[in-house]
């Protein structure tokens, strides 16, 4: 989510709420005989408010499970999640008087810190990564389709190489006929020149097929494979440049296509990595959040009852 | 052949004394006495014209005589095969071969090109003379006869066949010198001319200039192949050349269907048409007559959407069609309330499927034991041009379908029976081939048209190019704007495929407006809306310049789902929401073209040029004035619209249905029927679900020219900047 000017109302509202909470906390903290405590009226108020904010933030997951339900736009829920979640931290700190307390509450506070920090990290990732991804990956596709697209790229590469080799071999057979004609009319010397050219074409054709089997196909068929030579742009450029020297100009467009295929594969790999980063943090944030809510509820019961 | 009374004339041909009646030509005199003389332009059943001169003979005069037209004279000494005569003939043949595309189509098909046979006999392999430098071209417009002007030797046999033998008067000569050739009517393409495809010209042609076009896979698998003689006994094949039928023999077969047997099923693809010879058949739609409705399953806070089928009465949609009849590819329309009708001997069905390869529009089942002709396109084309058959078809249409066709158009619902009877014999059924212009922008208006078969493209020529305004299917109409306003035609209407229209003359149209003021009112309102809409299209087209925008086809869209890639986290909530809203069938794919930082998702674009609407066999897909595509209740789920959509934006949504059990007639079994669906903008709610469910404010439904206005007016940066 891009945190931009459209968040202004939320920012202002949260800032005002924080300012008010702080303005109330400071005199309370200074005047409380035994210092600010979670069990005091104000402390409880902060605690309840903070927990309610956390609960609301936690409900975002449920909201996403039923996207069609008309219970407020998902965008509003997300912004609420972000700003209420942000506000909940100072409120909980005010609730505890900046003390972490006993075993349960200490565990709870550290859990909360991890959830809160991972949330901020996630917000930052969601703010910066989409732009980065859009700029870096013009060839991106749907993440779940990456394997399929990779398979298609491998197939396409195979077809292109075959087409190039056939064109070379066609040239070979045409040249063979020319060679026979030249040998018959012009003598052995002319024949030798064409013959050496023929051999060169055949060698290039073989080299290209070898390149496909040993370099391209393994690279295209494997996810990741950054360590392979084609996984690095400069190395790949050098390899294709060598083929450009060997192949006639009319076949360079095929080489360009092969190079683009490798570039697309690199972008898909990058997309895969970025996607995991962009969504991977949720694997930390979500379970910890549920644990936080559960333990928070336990703490509330224990603290109030006993 | 001479018509003079017979007095015997004595002459000598190749040293043989011969006696023939006066008036006999040298050619005939030689022929009856077993002396062959080669010829190209002469055919026994035609009057000779002596244009090719291949039949020249030495009659002892300064110049050789063309034996096909020169009459015998008493005491004449004719030499038909001296070295000099042969040399002259060979030179003529060689000259003809120098412009002949050997081997021509006839030589390739059947090895019997008369010119090439003569050349072979004369030992001419490579003519010494240079080929013609100006091309005369080909005409592939006819479905049954290929015309190759390059192979034409201007023997005029085709002209004589068409005029003298068949009395059709279509063919004639045109041009002079190297530009001379044969022409159909006023040099029209063959299919657009008044040619009735009798095949006489093709049968008469000695070379590959006119050849039979074989439809690929010409042979029909099932059915009894009929002898041409049997076919010629049928009134509908009257005046068709027997040789022509022989060449197309396996393209028409006789099929026998027992009572209860299915002849064809709606939605199936096919390439044949049927003509009923005996028995009765019933034509019906087995798909549920209902549309896909998406609604909340419970009211209030936690509403969830579900998709179900709802008929017109149960769920009235805005701009829903009130048509009482469902248009199908047959000589009848089906009543909406009970979509079943009877077909009798003399009825034809499946024309659109046969000519344009559209899916079958309805299911046909034999009610009693039936005998039908099943035919391929080339035979149907012959029939459609045959005067006897056309007259029968028109009679049937006027008697059975004109009424329901007119009444199925809501604007004409109030026409009285007596007025329809008045129109019955005055309307004209006209056929147009694909690409043929029906009426042109700027022409004066004298007719109103109803579309009976096929699809018509309505377009306007603007300085920037052609602007498509609409596609009209069966039941559509055009020509009213110019007639109402007295102005020239405001648009060009072109046949997209094989189209048949009902033409109502301007005077009858005016009479209708005078007698039925409510019809005038409705037509005027619709004409006004169309003019406004056309103006909107034109203004938008003029205001949006940019290459990339146009190249991506975005100009054609009126409503795009765009995803701001700088906000989108690729969470797929939009797709999930769409699937949830439509029983698991998403109408959106988060993939598509990129324009600037936006991804144009694959979802219905409400195109200006709605290609999805072309080809619907039952005319069930159209657009409301609010841009949203509406698919009528009688969609048969053939999927052609889904195939036609260039963006893959139409889905087929399966629904459980009761189907006829083919193993047990009369019983039903559970099955699945599909109905076409596309993005419905979740019209039950204030906002589309995809947009509503996006947590990052990345998904938007926009009008492209407005949304991209800022980008579109930016100058393209130049390299190397100043």
C-alpha cells in the first residue's frame, strides 16, 4: 500500500489521538503515587483501547476471507489496520507505564514489539516494493504462473534454436550444390574455399545445439539458478555476442529472441524472490499476531480476575 | 448450325467426295464424315462465332477459312490437315499458349484443358512468344466457380452458354486489346452479379478460366449420394447444369431421420444446411431461457453474492429486450414463451451455419419420419442463386416468418395484421456477400432494412479513419435515421458475412410512420439516441491521439479495469473477490497489457467495436446504452462470443440442467448447461467487487480517455534533448 496524501486524514487523526493520549498520560504518570500501573483506571483504559485497536487490526485477515461482503471497503480496513496498529503500541506502553512486568507480560510485550516492528517493516515493503518491482520487471507475470511460463520459454528456446540450425543447414545444403558446381567448373581451389565455409556452418550449428542442451535448457528449466552463467546479465551478453560473430546477420534476430528469453527468465527469478520478500514477512507477522491476541486475552482475564 | 432448307452440295474434303445439305458448315460436313478438325471456340450446342481460328482449313483461296462458320459451297475443295494448315494452327495455339498459365486450374484438376491438349498434340512445350505483361486478375468471390482471367482465351463459349443456352444474360465482353476480358453484369465480381451459379459457363469453358471450386473435405460422410438426374428432378434444382451437379455430387446427400431422432443440436459447430423433402421436424431451444443473475443471498450486513439463472419475468433488467420471438437460423422464429416451432417440407435450416460456419442456433428433431437433403456450402450457394429456389424461399418467408420477424422488433410490435399483409408482397429479400456494402454513407436514402440472416457492420468514415458504430444481428435494423430526417445516409452498412436483409421501400416506410404514430415516435427516439451516441464516439476518437494507447487497442475500450502497479502488492484479492462474487468463476485475470504504470487487467472492456457480438447464432449478445454487455435469456452457450473476444473476457458459466436422455427418448437426465458471462460490473452493488475488495487502492474501473488524459497529452520525449 502506498502511504501517500490520501492517508492524510488517518495520519492527522492518529497524531491527534496520540497527542491527546500523551497529554493525558504525562500528568497521570507524574502524579500517580506508585507510578503509572496497568491496573489503574487510566491504565486499564489505555490497555482496553490498545487491545481493541489490536483486535480491529487482527480482523483484517477475516475481512479478506470474505472479500465480497459489503462491510466497508477493504482499503478502509487496511488503513485502519495500519494506523490503529501503529497507535496501539504507544497506548500499550502507556498502559504498562513503560514497564514490561512479569513473565507473561514481558513475553507479551516482546511479542508485541515483534508484531509491531514486523508490521512496520511490512508497511515499508508494501510502500516501496511495488514501485521497485514495476520498474525492474517489465516482463513480470502472475506469480503462480511462473513455472508454467518458464516451461513455455524453454520450449520456445528449443524451437528457435532448431529454426536457426535448420537455416544454417539449409545454407549448408545449398552451399554443397554450389561447391559441386564450382568444383566441376573452376577446379579444386574454388571448392576448398566453399568447403571450409560449409564446415564452419556445421560447427556453429553443433555449437548452438550444445549451448541449448548444456546451458540454456538447464537454466530455463530450473527455478532460480542464479549461479549459472546465463543467470548473470553480463555473462549472458558475452555468450550471445560470441554467437553473433559466428552466425550470419540474417539469423541475428533469432539470437536476439534467445537473449530476450534469458532476460525474461532472469526477471521471473527476480519476481519470485521479490514476491517472497513482499509476502514472506506475513509468515512472521500473522502467526505472531494471533499469538499476541490470544495471549493478550489471557493476560486480560488473568490480570482482571486475579 | 444453318437453318437453310436442304439442297445437297457436293464438295471434296481431304480428297474425299462429300455431299451435305446446303447451309452446312465445313466443320459439320467434316465431322459427320468422320474427319476431325480441332477447335477451341466452337461447341456443338452453341452458335459458332469463329473467334479462335484454330479450325482453319485451306479452301483454295488466299486466306484460310474458319471451318466452324464457313458454309460449304458446291465444288469446294477443302484441305484440313496440310503442312501449311497445321503450321498455321500450331502458330495460333502457340500464341494462345504464350499467355496461358500452364498448367491451368482445369489441367491441374482434371487434365482436360482443351488448349493444353492441343498444344501437347502439336508438340508445343515452351512458346516462343513473350507473355502478356498486363495482368487480368482473378475473381474468387463466388463460392462455387473460380474465375481466372489469365487463362481466358476469349472464345466466348461462356457468354453463349449463359445467354443463348441458359438465357441468364449475365456474361459479356468488356474492354479492348490486352484489357479485353469477360465480365459479369457491369464488370462486377461474380458473386455480386446476377449470376445464378447454374454452372453453364464453367461447363462450356475449354480452359481453366472458369472452374469448379471444390469445398475442402467435399464429401459428406453420412447419407445417400444422389445422381445428378435425381437432383434435377427436384424443382429446387431446376435450371442448374447437370454437369455442375455431377462435379459437386458428394456435396449433397439424402438423409433419412426416424421420428424422435435428433438432426442437429444447438451449439454444435457444423458446415451444412438441411432442406426438408418429406416429413415434419420440430425446432426448439433446450437451453434454459434465462439469464445469469448475480444477487446477494441474504439481505443486510453480511451479504454474499451468488449466481443463478433467472427468466425475464422474474428479473427485469434495464434495457432488457421485450422481443416476443427468438431469432434462429431457420425459416421461422421461436416464441420466447414456448421456444418450439415446426418445420415442414420446403423449409430450410442451417443456412448461417453452412455459409459462415456459425454454431447451430437450435436443436432440430424429427417429429415424424423425415427425408432431408444435407448440403455443403457450394450446393447451398447454387440453390440460393437459383430463381426457382429463391422464389420458394421468399414465399415461405413471407407466409411464415415475416410476421414474427417484424413483431420481434419491439419498435414494430404495434403494427396491425392488415399492414403486415400489405407489406407481405412488397418487401424484398436481398442477399449480400461478406464485405459487400449494403448502403453507403452519403448516399440518398430510399429504403429501410431489417436483418434476416448474418451480421451487418455500421461504420462512419472520419478523417482519421473508419469508426465502427455498431454491429447488427438478426432482428436489427438500419436506414431509419436518413429516412426520418430526409438527409443522406449517415453511415455505411457493410455485410460482415453472408447477409440477407428485408428491404422495405421508402414509400412503405413512410406509410408505416403515418399510420402508426407510436412507431414513428419510438423510431425517432432511437434515431436521436443513435445520433448522440455516434457523436460521443466521434468526439472521443478525435480527442485521443496517442500511438501506444491506440496500438494497444485501449481506444476501443469504454471501461477498463486498471491496476496501479505502484500500489498493487499482487495479493490477488481482486481475482478472489470476483470469483467469490460469481460462484467461483472469475471474470477477471490479473494479467494483460501495460500502459505506463497501469496494468490493464483482462476483464470486459465494453469495447466500442464489440467483436464478441459478431456471429451469435441466436443474436443473444448486445450492449445496453450503459455500456454493459447484456446476454439475453436465450443464450445457447455455444461459446462463439468467448472465442471472438480478442481479450478472453467472456467466460462460460456452468449451471445444472435437465437434459433429454438420448438413450431413453422422453426421459430427462441431469446435466450441465453453460451460459456466456462477462464482467457485469457487479451491478447489484454500488461498486464492482474487485475494486471494493482491493486493500491497496490499486484497482479502478475507468473510462480510458478521461483517466489517461494527462498522460495522453504529454509530448513524447525526444532523444538527446535540447
